[in-house]
């Protein structure tokens, strides 16, 4: 066996091992990458649908569940009246919030004080299931984006 084939085998084994480790170490979240789609505007960029640790409906646990909304455009966007909903129809409505250009905001499930980077639904129960879809609509109820995860994941 040549030195170069040994190196190729070691690299292949290392890549497989790294993939297995990263699959185990990943938190229950879904990244909002949409293959073949370039974003220039507001979209769902990430979801944490399974809060880490014990699910005891504590405010800390509820707020570890969130959806991240990102604005990739060069202009701020007024999200007043926009909605974020799950597959079961539970809906959060944005009130008096402007998402800055090239910025993101996390919409947490639990109770908290709204800021530029974090908004709170003020719920006492979990919203996002392990298999669900988050849908973002504008103030005219027009579809803007969605993100699915779990075994019912939709393919665009």
C-alpha cells in the first residue's frame, strides 16, 4: 500500500468519525438553509424546537425554544402585524417591531422583556413540536417563508 493511499484512507476515516460525532453533538435545532435559494429579505434562519435539559415548562425551558428571523436586506423591515405560526395554528403576532438591516431576532416561547435581539410570545406551554413547520407571513397574510423539521419535513 502506498503512502498516498494510506493518507486517503485516514482522511476518509477521520471524515466519517467527525460526521458521526457532530451528528450526536448537535442540539435539536433546524438551520434555515434553503438549497438553491438566495435570501435577500426576511426569512426564518434557524429554529430551536427542543429546549435542552428537562422539559418542565419552566420559563427558562420555554425560552430555550425559539425561532430566529433574519433580515438579509440592506434596509430595516417593519414587522408590525406579521405572524409566526406552527402547523397547529398557534400564532405569534409581531407588534411595533422593526428588524434592522442585516440583523436577526429570536422569538422565544416563554415570558420575557422584548428587546432588539429577543422577542417573547409570553406562553406557558411549548409551541414547537419535534416534527413541525414554522411559517412566517407578512401583515397582508402573504407567505414569506417557512422552515420544517422532523419526519414531516417539507422539501421545497
